[in-house]
């Protein structure tokens, strides 16, 4: 009999770290961690198997499907927005073709075991695109159905993959239903910028917030690439992980949509700088604008409407801006680099 497992792709990334850590604490270790690079040594004891490979390698995915009964998939692997603009065709392959491979795998698994496979997909604020800073500020808290005209390859990829998830869950092979008896249960969250005290993002456009805080904690200077007025929603990583777990656990009957916004706090870059300076008065933070990256941030909403998540699966963040900085980011980052230096 094949062993039932949870598959996490992009397991080495920031959300992967938080998720694996949480599952281990909850006693859930039937995890197959999948990433291009071998799993972080600290996480290895927390998982059943650690597979280094490419989500574009269909033969490798088939091998996994033959070996395990995959009941849940957390498909975290992706090229983030800045990196995707530098390599749009590669981004499309990884972010879209890779997701297709995983959706197909989930579909095949659900058919083989005749039970739904849960598919959790981190979508992004990048799925939105507002045409100007004026429109952005007039739009206020953007709903899931509004302004879905992304300006980045990454945003286009995420938006399209949300649609693919809906297709595979609700309409797969509608002209040959006997061939596609479907049990895929696709659920997605449009994440704001995530800030972790323990890991750093790479290749994203919301990276200025974590970069600013981590640089200050290490006594390094930082030149922020967006202007002080730039504003998008952010969230502390523990809330990001909590949201994934809550949405995964929600009874299907309570979900009125497949894709949800979530929000926590929405500071400008200048406000982040002020909070960092309050905690690290010697921090050397300057602003040196990278126009294309700043334009991407300007195209994302200043805030999002998360009332559907609040209503359907009782979403509520634990960390507002004060708690995120005072009780999580500043103490945990300081401790992280103290331990690192010791
Ligand atoms: N953090 C992501 C990025 O900046 C947005 O989802 O690309």
C-alpha cells in the first residue's frame, strides 16, 4: 500500500519553512518536501522524504505519484515577480507549466484513490494591476474580482493558475466526464507581501520591507528601491502560515469562492523605515529608486478587502503593524542574528 503523504513544493522557500515547522509541531510528519535544492538541513528531520528536483520534470512527479498516495498538495514553488520580469519565458514555464503538472498530478491521484485531493495555492497581490497611483488610492480596499489586470508576468501567471485551479476542480473534461471523475479541491490565497524574521525572500518586489528590517538588524546600510510614499499590504509570516492552515481546514461547504484576499496591515515604505529606526536607531536607510520595480509596487493595491475570508473561514490576522514589529519581527530578527553571530 502506498503511504499517504502531504506534498510541499518549493519547500525550501519562506512559506515552506514556516509550514513545515508548523506541521512538525502539530505532529504531522508525513510530508514529502520537494524543491530544486536539497531541503534545509534543519528541516530534514521534520519530513518523511526530501526530494531535490524540478516541477517541470514530469517523470519525477510520476515517480512520486507511484510511490506515495498524495492527499494534499501545497504548491509553493514559483519564480517571484522581479525575477520573473528578468526571465519571463522561464517564469511562465515554472509558474504556469509547473502548476499544470501539479494540478494534473492532483487530478490523477484523486481519481486513483476516489477521494478529493486538497490543492493549496499561494496566489498574490500581483494578480492585481492598477493603471496609476491616483487610481490605486481611489480604489481603496480592492475586492477579488476588481482590477485583475496585472502588469507583471508573475501576476499574469498567478491569475491564470487560479483559473486553471478552478477549471480542474469544477470543469475538468466536461465533455468526457467518465474519463475525469474529479476530486480536486483547489483553494488559493492572494498573499500580500510576507515578512519573516527567519528567512529572506529572493526575487520579489515586496522584498524592500524584509530587506530593510534584516539589514538594520545586521548593522548594514540599506537603500530602499521604492519611494517613501509607496504602499502595499504586508503580513507577518506566522499569519501567512496560519491563513494557509485555516483555509486548508475549512469545510468545503463554507467556501463561497476558490480565491481569497487576506490583509493585515498596509504601511508605506516611509512608515516601515520609521518603525525600523525606532527599533534600531543607528540603522542607515536611504531611498534610491529603481523605477521599474517601484512602478510594479505602484500597480499593486494599497490595501485589499478580505471580508470574504473573514466571513467564510473566520480569517483574522493575529499581527497588526504594532504587534508584527514589536512582538514578532524586531525581537525574533534580533535574536536570529545574535544566534547567527554567536
Ligand atoms: N512577494 C511577491 C513578490 O514580490 C508578491 O507576491 O513578488
